[in-house]
C-alpha cells in the first residue's frame, strides 16, 4: 500500500480541512513528518488506518469513538485517502462522522464508500473488502506498514503462536495447512473402504459351482417350455376358427333384431319429413314480411309515446318561461342603478383610507417625540464612556512602561534550560567514561587469563598448535584406515568356502586364504587417541573464538571510550561557551531562584496589562455600540418624517377624488360606521348583479329549450305518419301470398312458424335413418346367405375354449418359472463379476488408506505450518541481521531459539544469548527497525510489488547522535532498494538530514495545520 493523497477534516486536533499530497514525498524514498509533541503528527497515521479499516489504535467502539475522534469545534469529520495497492491499482476510501445539531455528544458514524479508478473516473464498489485489496489484516497492517507510536517493537515481543499466525497471514502460509484437506481425503477413503467391505460381505457365499448348477436347471426347464408352446399354438388356431363362426351367428341375430325396430319407426319418419317441407316453404315466403311489419308496428307505438311526453314537457316549459320573463321585467330598474352605486362605493372606500391615514399620522407624531427623548439620553451616556476610556488609556500606558521586557524573560528562560541540560549531559558522559574504563580493565584481565606467551603473536602461536594437531590427526586416520582394511580382508577370507564366488575377484577357487591376528584392541586404542585430539582441537577453536571476541570487544570499548572522551571535551567547551553568553547584570549567573522571582514579577506585570487592555477593549466596544444605536435612532426619526409627509400627500390626493359624496357630512361619522356602510353597499350591489345574471341566464336557457321541444314535436309527427304508411303497404303484399298457399288467416302462418323446426338438423336425421335402414337390411341378407349351410355346436365350442385356456396357463406358468431361473442366473453371473471388481478396488483403497494415514499424522495440529513459519522466520532473522550488525557495531545479533522466539546474541559478553526484553529503548528500536525493513522486503517479494512502504512513528529520541547518523544512512540507502520510508518525529537533528518533509503545527484558533 502506497498513499497518494490524504484529506482530513474535523479529526482530533484537525479542525479545518488539511490535504497531504504524498506524491512528492514518496518520490524522495525517505521523507519526514515533523512537529512538536501534541501537534497532531500521529493523527495522520491514525487517519490512514481508520480510513482503510475503520479501526483506531487509541480508541475502540466502547470508548464512544465517534465522539472522541471528532474535533470539539467541528460538526463533521471527514477522511479521504487515495492509495495504490500491491497490484498497482488505484483506490479511494471515504469515511465521515456527523454531529447531531440538537445533541452535542451524539455523533453518528456516516458513510463509508470504497472507489476504484477505472476508465479515467472513480467507480464506487459494492463492498469494503480492504483486507483483500491491501493484502493485510488491520493487526498486521500496523505491524508492517504503519507502525503506531509505542507499537514499534510489538513484533519482536509477540508469542510464538501469535507470530506464527501473523506470518501465516502475511505470506499466505495457509496453503501449507493441509491438515483439514488430508483429514477429508482420509475420511473419504475410509468411507470407500467401509462401503467396499460391506459390499463384499454381501457376496461372501457366492461361488462358480452355484452358477453351473443353476445353468443346467435352466436348460431343462427351457426344453419343457418349448413343448408346451408348440402344443398350445396348434390347439389355439383351431379354437380361433370356431370363435369366428360363433361371432357371425351372433352378429346375424343382432342385425335381424335391429332391422325389425327400424321397420316400426318408418311411418313416423315419413310424417316428420312432410312437416319439415311445409315449414321450410312457409318460412321462406312469409318470415321477412312479417318481421318487417312487426318492427314497423313497434317503432310506431314508441313514437306515439315520445310525442305524448314532448307535448307534456312543452306545457311545463312554457309556464317556466313566462314566470322568468316577469321576474326580469321586475329587476331591470334596480340593475340600471348599479353604476351609480359603484361610484358611491369607490368614494366611501377613499374616505375610509383618509380616516386610516389620519390615525397613522397621529401615531407617527407620538413615536417621533419618544425617539427624540431617547437620542438625548444615549448621547449623555456616550460622553461619559469617552471620559472613562481616556482614564483607562492613561493607566494602560503607565502599566506598559512598568512591564518587564518579555523577550528578555524568554532569553533568560532558554539560557537556564540549556545550562541545566548541558550540565546534565556533561555528568552523564563522564559516568559513561568511567564505566567504559572499568569494562576495559576487566577485559584486559580476562585476555591475560587465556595464557598466551605474547599478546602480539597469539594468532601465530594458535596456528602452530593447530598445524601440530592436524599432523597427529592425519597420522592416526591413516593408521586406522589401514587397520580397518586389513580387518575386512581377514573377515572376507574367513567367510570364503570352495565353490563360492569371491566378492572381490569373483573366483570360485581359493588356494591361499589370508590369515591375520586380532587387531581390534589396536583400533580401539587409536580411536581413543583420535577422540582426545578432536577434543583438544575443539578447545583450541573455542579459545581462539573467545580471544577474538574479547579483543574485538576491547577494541569496541576503547573506541567507545575515545568517542566519549571527545564528546566530554566538546560538552565542557559547550558549557564554557554557554557561560560566556550570559549578558544580564540584574541577576547572578546560574542563580535560578533570582530568575524565578524576576519571571513571576514579569508575569504579574503582564497580567495587569492584559486586564487593563481587556477593560479598555470592553469599554470601547460599549461606546461604539452606543454610537451605533444613536445613528439607528436618528435614521428611524428620518423615516418617520418621510412617512408622515407621504400620508399628508395621500390624504390630499384622495380628498380631491371625492365628487358626489359630501365630505363634511362624512366627517361626522366614525371609521367603523364608514366601514359598515361600505360593507352594506357592496352586499347590495353583489345581490342585484347575482339576481339579474341568474334570471338572464335562465331566460336564455328556457328560450333554447322551448325552441328545441317545438322542433322535436314536429319531427316525431312526420315519422309517425311515415310508419303508418309502411304498415299499410306490408298488409297489401301479404294478401296475395296467403291466397297462393291456401291460408285464410295470419294465425295459420304463425302456428306453422311457431314450430321453429331446425331444417338442416331434421334433414340430416331423416337421411341418417334411411341410410342405416338400407345398410342393416343388406347385412342381414349377406350373413343369411353365408351361414345357410353351416352348423354351430355351443357345447363343443366351450370344451375347446376350456382346453386352450388350460394349455395357455401351463405354458405361461412354465415361461414364468424359466424366466425366473434365467434372471437368477444373470444376477449371479453379474454379482460374481461385481465381486471380482470389488476385490480389485478393495486392495487399491486399502493401500491408499494406509498411505493417507501416514500423511494425516504428518500434517496433524498445524505442525507443518509451524515448520514452514519457522523457516520464514529464520530467513527474516538472517535478513534483519545485515542491518542490525551495522546499527550495533557488530556487538549484537538476532537469532531464533528452539521455541521460535527471538533472542539476542551479545558478543560483548562472550556470545551468550539473552531475551530481547533486556534491550534498552534505543537497542529495541534498532532491532525493531531491522526486522521491519526485513519484513517489508519479504512482503514486497511475496506480493510482487515494485515498491514497499512503511511509516515509523517516533523511536529516534532514544538514539544518540552517532546512532541517529547510522539509522539515517540505513534508511537513506533504502531508496536504491525501491523502498519508501516515512518518519514521524520531533527530533530536530533528524529533520536537518531529511531532504523532503512536511511540518505539523498547532494553532490556538485553527487547530493543527500542515505546512510544506
């Protein structure tokens, strides 16, 4: 994860929106974020962590996190982070909090949206799967990427289980956790094993002899089935011929009965045919004319009814029309006076407005008088305030003259702080010198104890002893080799017998066998001498190593003493130089009590000045407010005068518009009476207009209706006359037709047509009867001719039927039995084949189950994952030591013990191991930094990212000047290794060394600000 841009607003001390552009910072490879303690530096890291994961190192959900993270002067908090992930994909995360405007302590967590940069725009994603995108959980993110304050050495102090889990997550070691997979494979194989065992138990009694016996039985029964089938077929053919003859006799009897029934129904069918033909002729001739006559008669009756209703409605409408006309004549004179009434109403309204304006003028005169009195009072107060301000100004100037110069106090404060600090470091450096000298003396005694003749040639002396021991070892090894060969040859010779091949030459003839004496004791003696030489060799090696460590340690201690001595001399010079910079005569050099008294006096004087300044400002504000009020009052008076003039003009104008009413008479009545008169006049005008409009509209509507009714009456009368003529014409057409069909009355026609015969259906029924009668008649004749010479015996037929049924039953029973035998034979053959296949599979699964059991035992309990984790940790440890050796001047080294926990090898103490918890604060920072860099390298290589990035928050304050230089050189070299490191610190020496940085300052009014 590499940050691109961070926006913070309303978070902790960041009151206003601050934007940090990481682009130019990360390009430098090494950059810094600097500021005083409490300025808000660490909040930047917390904003990044919380923006990504919604988690905070300082606060959890139970701490009312939303309220405590929000700036107390802000109503909302916003975090916007843009970053690249390990696949170089660009993302943007947005989070915010909002404060309830009605409840200050009610802060709700707002939106959280993740975006991805696609096609040159931000596309919102439907999830917040940050762990998948970044490739780390929150816990491991703060151990490897952003390391919060106080958490830098957490990784080295983690327990074995937690560290294994962390390595498993970062490097994806889950792929080596095969316990569950192996268990599942074992269970599957065991299920298959049990299943095959159960299946094989079902075939335990199955043999090939059973199949042979069943085959012979099946062949015998099959022969029986063949005999039964041939006999049944022969008898069944004869029976089928008898069955056909029986069917013919039965059919003849049935057809004869059917023909008799049809002969009885023939007269009825003939009568129906005659009736149908009469109905068809009458329906064609009269149906159309009768229907037309009926429709015309119905319309005639309807029109007669409509005409009667219209005549009745016309009478009522005429009466209403006459009544409305009389009302219009009555209201017309009053309506003609409406315009005169409206003029009177207008002038009454004008007079009402004049009355209202006169009242407003009286109120304005009262307000004007009160305003003038208020201005006079406020001007008196303003004058007294000015006098008071003049007195305060005199007192303030005097207090400023009496105040001690604050710059002088600041310079004195800085001089005394530096003086105390320099004295302290001079004392500490002197103590370091003394301790180093004691360590050097102790080490010199230890070196003399190694017993070398001359210290300047101990290496040559050691080499000579080693050469002498090597010669002795070589001689003993040669003697042992010869003795072992001789012993082996004697053994070969002892085991050889005539006729057997020699294992060396292959010959079967052995004329001269080797004989030798027992050399076992000689070999044992030489082996003891060899072991003693190896022990002496090992002691010499250990002595050499300890000597080298002691000399190196002495060199390091002497180097440290020289550095401390130079540092002590410089610090003493710095102390003298600081003494020479003391330039104040009113207090004694180094007398801090005098300085504190002077500082308290200066604070008291400054407090008096502040109080007077506050009083002066307050009085000045009050005076300005009074002055502003006076101006507002004067402005209000000017507006009153303008308003009064407007009202005067309005009254004059409106009086000039009144021409018909007598103003003098109106003046005698009150405003309320005028309003009542206006209201009555408006009501009278409104009533007259409504009444006139209503009757006028009714008159028009009734006129139109009267005309419409008269027109409709005339139209219907014409239609009635036409329908009467049409009915008479139809009667004239019917008379000759009735004579043609020999019908005297219309009722005879209606009786025929009332039968409503379906001619088509009746014709089909008659035709079907005729066809059926003819077909059955022919069938009876044919069958009678066919059977006239044939006899049929019912008893013989039944005997033959019974015989065939018995033969069929025997053949069926034999076929079922034979089929059962065949099915059983096929089943046994199939089962025998299945048993063979199952045996092959059982042998295979049995072998597989044993192999899987071995694998399951190997992967059980995450043992393999722990082993792989240990390998990764050892590689990580080796990689970290490259930098840790340099940072500690080869005094310390990091290693893993048998429990996979980190421990320190101390070369200044004989290469002994000790816990990492015994390290000082500075050493803990050094080893944590080395591990963090090694971890970053591993993460970068495993994720195939081009660059790796992490933040370091604090830790540099625990380092001395030389260590800071080494750390800086180490961090600065990372740029060549495609690593980006961000440092958060308040150490000024480090700020001077880092070329690219930003500063965080805390302003009293604006909160934390980011400065470039």
